[in-house]
C-alpha cells in the first residue's frame, strides 16, 4: 500500500509554502515601493513642503505672498475654504470675485467684528449657496453678506466646494488634486526658478474691457436663475430668520458700460426684475447704481471689478452705514 504522509509532514509543507508565499508577497511590495519612490519624491514631497493651500499642518517653504497669489489664481474657492476652516469667523461674505475684492481687515475695522470672506474668483450662485451651508455647519453664524449681481444671477453646474471639502477630509487625495499640483508647480517656478506665472490677460486693457462686456451676451442665453435656485435662496433666508442671523444681500458696483450694454441687449426688464427679486428676499445694499464711482472707468479694473480704492469706498458705504454709494432697501 502507498504510504500516507504524516500530519506533521503535511503541516510542515504547508508552513513552508506559506512562508514562501509571504516572502514572494513581501518582494512584490518592496518592488512596488521602489517603483513609487521616485514619484513620491518628485510629487509627494514638493506638495507637502510647498503646502500650496495650507492643507498640511506645516509652514510652506515658499513666501506667503507667492503661495497665496498662486493658490488664489488656480482655485480661490479651495484657498478660502481652507482658511475659513482653520479660523472660522461668525460673520461672512459670500459671492464671486466682485465680493472677493473687499478686504476683510477694512471691514473688520469698520464693523468692529471679525469676518471671513468666502467669495471666489469665478464664483457661482451654487458655490455661494453651498458655502453658506458649510459655514453654518462650521460655526454659529451672526452676520451674512451675500453678494449677487445680474451677471451671476443664473444657474451653473460649477461648484468647487464639494471637492474642497473632500480635500479637507482626505489627506491622500491632496497629492492627486490637479489644482494642488498646479499651484505647487507655480510656487516652485516663482520662488526657486524666478519665473512667476503671468496671470494678466493676453490682450490690452481696452480689448479686455470689451471682451468682458461681451460676456453679457452669453448670460442672456441662460438668464435668469431657476425656481429651484430661488427656493434654495429662500431656504437660506428662512434659516437665517429662524436662527437670528442678520442676512443682507449685496449687489456689487459695476461700471456704467455694463448697464448701457444691458439696455442695448434689451434686458432692462430682466435687470429690474433681478433687483426686485433680490430686495424682496432680504435687506439689500444695491451698489450697482449710477453715481460718480460707477461712471468713472478709473475706479474699475474691468467693467465688473473695482479697483482697491473704489472697493474701500464701497465697503465704507456698507459697513459704516453711510450708504453714500449704495442704496439700502
């Protein structure tokens, strides 16, 4: 009869096989680690050391001015949300780049209260709405200034807030974020290679001015905001009333050329309807009115964005309650 291997022999063989398999697996992981090491050194280490958006608990190796400039140019929503998360304030600004031009330090000096600016370049109405609810979950709010203009009073699928929240919650995702990688590279170029990225328009100022006015034609095709978006704004208004939060809408100033172009496009009735809708929702500071500031092109970088000096005058009009350049409704 053929001999039957003993239990000990079988057990020993199984152990040897397991050891061999474990050794093979360890070698696979070692090879994978060696393969990924250059990638970690070339990508992971710079992302961590540069810390373009302040997502890591360490100081950046680039100057603060360079870091903030590049981060804001690539994704201002992410930069602002990270800053707010690290130091949340009960008083906030919401909106797009028109509201982002207001300096928090100036507002704090006028209002005597701490503020955070959650307004973003290229911001959409959807992002402002989502940012409000993020802020409300983060800190008990006291005052909210919600910027909305005729230009932005449309629906948009663009919403960078969910991705920003994901990066805040998922450290590993930060190393694969396209915006983080782009800002990191721009920081390295500026700080160590002395080749700062030029974010200025590729055309002269007069051409850029007209190009910006041309954007109103595109807005005409998608105006106005949908009933669903209006309901979302009404929910914010109701929430603020229920929780004792002072909410005010701000219609930022725009140059007279914008109002003239609106008339040329036959959108005056829609423009008036926009203002009526906003002022019916909550107290509103309407700064998009004819006056010496909005008639003077010297107060604007382009038709939609004021200079720093003009933004200071508008801030004084709102937060010192003088209402010199804005109509209060």
